[in-house]
C-alpha cells in the first residue's frame, strides 16, 4: 500500500514550484517575463498618478553558465509614485500581497508579477534583490532582501534610510537572475516597441547586454485619464462576494442604504425599485437578514434586468489620438484608421475595445499578410496568440470578402481595457473567449476592414483614373494641336484643363501609384 | 493623488477571484472542469493503490437560472483508497493543502482541482458540499462543509461517523453548482470517451441530466504499475531546493551521506566522484557548510555531466498493450500502430512519450484529416489545442511527404507521462514547448507516419496488383481458350495459377479495396 502524504504549501512555494504558470518556463522566457513584470509595475506606478513615465531598464551579463545561458543583472528605474515604506517589503516579498486586489484597471492583474520575478531571480542566482524607493517625501528607503519561500515572508539582509535631498520620487529594483538573452532579445525588443506604440507619452530607455541603447522618445505630451476604482456591479457579484459585503458592513444599515452605497450604478431609486421587484422589505437591516433572505436577494440581483450597465468612465482607454500617434511613431504606416467601440460589459465588468488598422510603412510581415498586435490594459501580448480571443475572431471572419492591397502587410491592433481582463494564464498572454468581448472585437475588426476596403477601392479607382487621364492627356494634346493647325490658330495651353481633371480624381503630381494585387 | 491600498489575499480568495485560471471561466466550461477534476482525483485514488477503478458520475438539474444555465447536482462516487479522516477536511477545504506536493506522476498536478470545484460550487449555488469517505476501516466519515474563503479553511456544518459494516472503501462527493450542460455535453462525453480509450481497465458510468446512461465497460483486466515517488535528480534542483534539503537534514550528515540519501540516481560512488570534481571535501558535514560552499555545491551540481539520467521506472506509462486495446475498444479502427519512445528527461524530471496512430473505423473527423488526441499523465486534454506542444510539432512536420489514405480521418494519440508535466495553465489544458519533449514527440510522430506510409503503399500496391491481375485473368482465359482450340485439346483449368498469383500479391478473395486519394 502506498502511503499518501498530505501537506500544505505556502503561496510562494506553490508559485515557485509551478513558475511556468506565471511565464517563467525557461531561461529565455523567464528573462522576458521578469523585465515585463517589473516594467509594467513601473508604468502603473506612473500612470495611476498622472506622472509622465520615464523608465530605464538595463540588462548586463555578469556570469556565464553555458554558451547561451548566464546570470544577468537586471536594473529597472522609474519616476513613479514610489512604494510607501511600510508596504515595500510585503508588496515585493510576499505572494498574494498587493495593491491590485481592487476593482480598477491596471496592467498588473494578479498582484504576483514583481514577487515572482524576485522569487525566480533568487532561486536561480542565489542572490538577494535590492529595492530603493521614495514617495517623494523626506526619506529614501532601501532594502536588500530575500524571500523565505516556506514562510512566504521577506527576510531583510540590509536596510538603509537616506535623506531625500533632491525630492526624488520613484522606485529602483536591482536583481540577478538566470536568463538567455540571445533567445529572448527579439521578444524583449518587440515588447518595448509595441508598448511604445501605445504609450507615446512615455520615455523608455533599454540598454541591452551588449551595451546597445534603445531609446523610445516621448512624442505626445498629454497623459490619458488614469483609471479609477469602482464598486462591484450587481451583475458581477456572486453569493460569496455578496455575503462578504454584508458581513463587513454595519449591521444597522438598511438594505436600501446597503445597495446604494456598496454597488456600482445603484442609487436610492434603483435600490427601491429593485427591492420591490425582489419582494424584499426595503427597510430590513443587514443584521436581520437570514441565510434564505440572502439567497433570495442574490437570485433577484442576478435576474433583475433593469440595473444600468457598468460605467466605462472608470476605465482608462488608450484614446484614438494617442493610439494613432503611437502607431505612426513606431510603424510609420501609409494608411492608419482607429476605432473605439462603445463601452460594453461582461459579468459586471465594464470594458472597451479599441482597434486600429495600419498598412504599409514599417509594419513587419510579408506581403498581403495580416499581422495581429494584441493589447490588454495597455500591455502588449506576445505569446500564445493561437489561443487568444482576437485570433479566434479573426479566423472566423471571411477576410477575402474585404478588398485589401496584397503588396504589403496590414496590421490589426486590438486593445481591451477593463477592470478585469479574463486572462487564461497568470502569465497574462491570452484572453479567454468571453462572448461579449468576442462580439465587440468582431465589430471593431469588421468596421476597420470595411473602411480599409473603401480606401483600397478608392486607390484602385485612382490608378484607373490615372491611366485614363494619361491616354486622355496624349490624345487631347494631339487634338488641340490638330485643331489649332486646322483653324490656323495658335495651340492653346491645356494644362489648366488637365489639372482640373486630376484634381477631380484626387491625383497629386508626381505621385507613384502603389501596386495592388 | 490616488491612494493605493495594499492588502493580502488568502489563497482561496485569489483562486476564487481568478477562477478562469483553473478552467472555471463560464457555466459550460466550469461544469466540464468540475466533473473532470473530481473524476481525476477518483482515478488517482484507485490507480495509486492498484484498485481497478469503478467510478460513477451523475449530473442532475435541480434549478433553472436561465434557459440554458441552471444549478446542477453533481455526484461522484469511486472505489478508491478513501481519504484518511484526519485529512478529509483540509484536503478538500483548503487551497494549497494536498497529497500531490511530492515528486510522483499523478493526474492531479497542482493539488487545487477538488478544492476549486468546491469553491466554485459554493459560490454559485450557495450550498455546501458533502463528502463521505472511508479507507476501508471501521468507520465511514461524512462531512457537510463550506469553505471560509477569507480564511482558506473549511467550516463544518454537519459531521457524522458511521460503522462500516460492509468494509466499504471509497469516496463520494455531492455538490451543487451552476452550469450549462447543453453547451458542455459534447466536451463531457468526449472527455469520458477519450479517458476510457486509455483506461480500458476502468469501469466508468456517467448519467447525464436527461437520465441517459453512458457506460464504459472494463475490457482489460490487468492494471498498469502504479507510479512511485522519487527523489529530486541533481539536475532538477535549484539553489532554493538545495538549501531547503540541507536545512531539513541532520547537521551531522556528511556531504557524501547527504548526496547519496537525498538525490535520485546518486549512490556513494557517484557522490564521491562528484565531490572530487566539485573540489569539495567529502566528509564535510552539513552543519559546517557556509553560504559560499552551498553556492559552489549548487554550481557543481548543475555542471557535472556524469550523473545518471533520471529513471523512468517511477513512471506509470499507459503501456502499448493497454493503449492499443483501449483505442480499439473506443474507436474500432482499421489500422492501429503504437509506439513507446525510450525514456528521456528535462530539468531533472523523467518522462516517456507514448503515441498511437489509428485510421478508419469510428475515428471522428473528415476525410483525410489528421485528428489529434492529446493526453498527459493519463488525462485527455480537450481545450487550447492551438497552444500545445504536440500541435506545434505536428505543424512543423511536412505531413504531405508521408503517404496517407485520403478517404477517412487518421488519428494521432500522444501521451506524456512524467513526474512533472509542464502545463501552461492551472486548468491543465496545454503543455509548454520544452525542447526535450518536443523532440521525443516529433520522433514518435515521424515513426508512426513512416510506418503508416509503408502500410498505405502496401495497400496501394495491392490495388495496382489487383487491377493488373484482372486484365491478366481476362487475357489468360482467352489465351488458354484459343490455344486449346488451336491444339484441339480440352481447355485447361487456370484457377490454380491465378490463385497462386493472388497469393503472391497478398490479395484475399472478395475483399473490396479501399479507395485512396
């Protein structure tokens, strides 16, 4: 008989043992993921406080393990809000301790990334991490620490407080980790480039292990509105959340007060109407509620279809202007079109789909190909494209029914902003196929393809018109010459006439027409 | 200025909030996942103890929420080992408490599935779960409980001990959960069918909400060898694990004793040779080790290339005979071929790839299509095929270079058994592309395609031979007739001659040749 040993694992231990779940599956991918997680925390720390991001990431190889794999020193510095000193250690040194456990759009979703990067670094290099941070107050704090994996707690090795003479604000992280830059380089650089394409208000510097500098300059000076925290929408709570909300509210609250204070989009009028629908007395106090009452309340909340949809005002979309400027800056396309879909919601979470179509210029890919760029809460998603909702939508659209030039690649950029992105993995790479999201993405793509199709047709029409005009030009000249000879008059100047025709067909002088397949 | 609230989430809360990570993304998928997780726990509880599985799953709709979504009662009964009564509550009512946190092949990987199913059930139905279990001893215990999500602890509502008169052994789970059977049915039934195809030694009964009975009978009476627990391989430990092993071992152990007792495939001779290579004194005691010593030891462990590869004897592959019998039972193919690759390893974990190719019969799919059936540690993987390593391998093979009949679908079954499956998600749907695994899968697929190609050629050759023979037959008869007339003799019987030719080409009488594209 085999004996079975039951035991508990700490959250750190669980995620450490299963680090592939969070994107740390091999030295190349882990390097990419570590950079990405720390960089995204930096961007969040800026944007949430309307600070124009200025972020520096550098990577240096300090030790060889094999030809490709080595130990790297990763340095990330931002000018964000800084971490309050009482939270620094827990926020970075404990799994499941985070500021992301509220309803607010942010790049971080699981509150895991930073800690996972540190766990991975310490496990592969054996070295501690150093954090230096200040919220701009009198002191700058610095900790050098490791994570005690069994206890899921930080273990301080060194601690210093400095006087903050220069009123510096921001966070610096320094850690040593195993990585394979040769295989990760392509992803890391694309990651920065694709991020820059939607954050033209950020200044990003990356120094690679060879000392090459990648500088993404700021080309846009307005910051988007930061996301705001929101209350749960009545259609987004399950019975557990409802019970928790009831248990953590004062007993003497009436149901009306409770509903109108604790839920998104529920005012006193809505609360009254709803309770009438639910056939529950509206001055009932929370302390008086029995378990069957709560179940009744829950079912009614689910079924009542007159609640107002969640508001998208708490979200921080990219914005059409920034989206366009960013793509122009990074890809310099010949054609670009941007669309923002009206806000929608799923399971009580508001979301907005923004999409762009760009063609030609420096869009990478082969002729006629459609390249997909996926974004969620302003982060580019580079892996697992095959299982993403956008890929599914794109595959289901009959692309060939939309006219499209076949000479250069076309890019589709899809961004979803939401208080909750339904990621399939902790590694945040693919979005699950929620029907409401699928629908909005499809409408956005179809809209862009339709307009692009018209543009394409216009160009094709222009090419034909040009051809016609060329023939016309030739004959007209001859005709005017012969007529003038016949009439014994001087040949008239027909250029104004031709220009008029050109203008009518929208043909500029000396423009080479693109070729279409 | 936006304030940031930092707080801790309990493991239950984290996974409950992010339940899509574990496959509970919508009512259809959640129903599938819940059944699957409980069923797999049941199979593990049988196989680990060499008990021939006899498992009953039933699903009943007890309440309507919408037309398709409802509350279902899920009942799962097995004849497995039972859960020791001191662990019942923690094993089911606490996230990160499990018997799976050791190095042993099992269907369960994260020790999360059962608890997640219970969490989801309670959050969607508000009702508690009931577990009844016995290890075959004097008592049967039964608990009705809920999970306190904030505390990550079970909360008992009812508890009873019964006298176990019949020496019953096994576990029964009863829970109520929101689901959408209409959309999940296809997956659930395929799941059972595909499981039955590799466990012909199990008896599986499923009763669907309409009362239809799906019975998968036992057609094979030998159980595979159960998996065994193993020690970590020196190439599979990182510095954190090494430190933990050192800290939890007696201080007075010498390095030789430590290495030969705590590591897989390290005996005294290997330990001595290794320490010589590492230039570390071999009678050094654990208590004397300094941090730099441990780092030195770790690096040497990583770089020493003379350790013996991890042994695959601890694994429990399906076995060629069972694999073949199972596929024959469920799909009744015209052609079947099975291959077991030699054991290999990645990151210190042993693994074995088993693969089968089946053609015709009841293989589902369209003519000429290659249908992929993916398995990991004896569970079928039904979702996220697009991001699985087997799909990647298959896409990279130039299939058209292998001859293959185009009239019916061909199925490829890929199974990986390992002490650690590199799943991409907690939902256990797709396997990450670890190079070592990729290579073995590719070799298995190529081998099967090559052999199938030969078989195909043989059939095509047979068809050609038959054609030739038909012409030959006709002319031979005429020739013999004319010759007989000319010679004035009686016509000879040429049937024996024709039969001889048929035999030579392997053509049976009255066999309709399959058609090939």
